């Protein structure tokens, strides 16, 4: 990632999320406790003040993701996306900014809420003729087999 991009807070979504939790909890010790000590107080404090996340340490491991997701109140997929963006400069979705924002929001819904969104979108696309009836059926079938749903829109 370019150094000038590192100064932009949008280039640091994981750090911004950590700072947001700290703002509501009061200290990085509280943040570490909320994350089940998936990351230490020292690591979190250094990350928040560092200009480059690599100067602190390696990114969180996959084993840390469930605790971090609970702490941030988002899905594990969203935490993976934040880590990939901040440490590797990788944008996990190749889609428009609107589609990315929508994907993040939908990803944080429970399964029943996702079902409502999928049904409405599938029906709207079918009615507009933008997708064929078999494609609508395919989208609706994903609701019956959530384990086959992709983590992100690709």
C-alpha cells in the first residue's frame, strides 16, 4: 500500500473500527477484553498510533477473526475484508461502491433478514426482465442452502 494512502483513514478500516470500539469502551484494555484478548492491549494501542500497520505486527490470524467480529459487531467476512484492505491493500469485492456498501450491510443481517432482501431483489430483477426466471429461482434456492452462499459478491 502506498505511504500516502496510509494517511487516509479509509485506507485503515480495521484501525478505524478498533478506534471506534475504544471510543465507546474507554480504553484499549477494554477493547482487548471485549475481543477475548484475541489481540493484546499493547498491540491495539500501537496499531492505533502507527502510520503503517506493518510496523506494529502481522495482521490478525484467522483464529482471531470470530472474536474480532463479535467485538466489532460485524461478520467474520467483514473483518477479513478490513484486514485484507488495511494490511495488503486488497479490496475484496470487485463491484461498484454501491454494491460494496450493500454487500457489507446485508452481510451483517441475520439469515431471516437476508432471505427478505434476496426475495425482494430477486423478484424486482425478475419483474424488470433483467434476469430470467431460472436465475430468480437460483437466488431463492440459495436461501435453502446458506452454506453454499459466497462470503462476498465477486
